[in-house]
């Protein structure tokens, strides 16, 4: 009977540990970098390559940084070279 109780207790502890790990685990989205703070002080960065366990009230994520390319469409009007030759944009 005691063996059964020990087995049941260890199994319930394992299930609780897995549930907490799944609840507290974090991975930033693709092309993002997470800024991690420990007790409201900078602790480090977290890449999207690995998972980590963040314990609430100790670790927090204040910001996620997007690492995607930033592009802008520029139109060239009346652009000349140094020799006063007009630049033709396509």
C-alpha cells in the first residue's frame, strides 16, 4: 500500500512539474528577439532558436524586437549627376 502511495505521489508531482514548465515556457516568434528582465533589471536577450522557462515575478519580458527587414519605396524625381546628366529611374 505504501509503495502505491509513493508511486501516486511521484506521478502527481511529475504531472505538476510538466504543467508548470508548459505554462511558464516561452519562445519569441520568428524574426523576433525578446528582451528579458530579472527583477526589473536587464538580464539578456532570447533568440527564437530556443525555449526558456520564465518564472513569474522574477523574470519578465518588457519588449520584443522585430528583426525583419525594413524597406521603403523611394521615387526619384529630377535627380541629376554631378555632370548635370539626368538619372532615369525605372
